[in-house]
């Protein structure tokens, strides 16, 4: 795995590296390898992960086909026009 450091910005390169490692599942694997996992436990864990992935894929497919409503979008706080926080009065329409 390779990450380029631009303009001596090591912090940015470390963030990129950490994100790549996270995506590859390196941190999860390191955590699992800290202690021995019995083969029966490993099979049960892998089966549960497969079931979870299959359910997620089926849910996404049903949403794409319109059988399930799409998830509600989260409105980030602090976005939009200035001074319009939660509970702020709206200006009167003229």
C-alpha cells in the first residue's frame, strides 16, 4: 500500500493511509487476532457477517425497486442560512 506525501503534509498523508487501512479491514483483523478464536466461533461469526451483508443487499435492492421507502436524509446542524438554527424564528414574509 502506498500513500504520497504532498508538500511535506505528513498529517494529510497519515489520514489518507488510515482511511485506506480502514477500508481494507486491517484494523478489524488486527483486533480479531489479539486473542485466539475457536474455529466454531469463527464459522459462526463469518456466517453472521454473511447474513448481515445479504440482508443489507436485499434492503438496498428493495429500496431501489421502490418496495421500501428510502431512508430519511439527516439534515446537518449549522448548515443553511446564517442564524437559522433549530427553533429560530423565520422572518415574516412581506
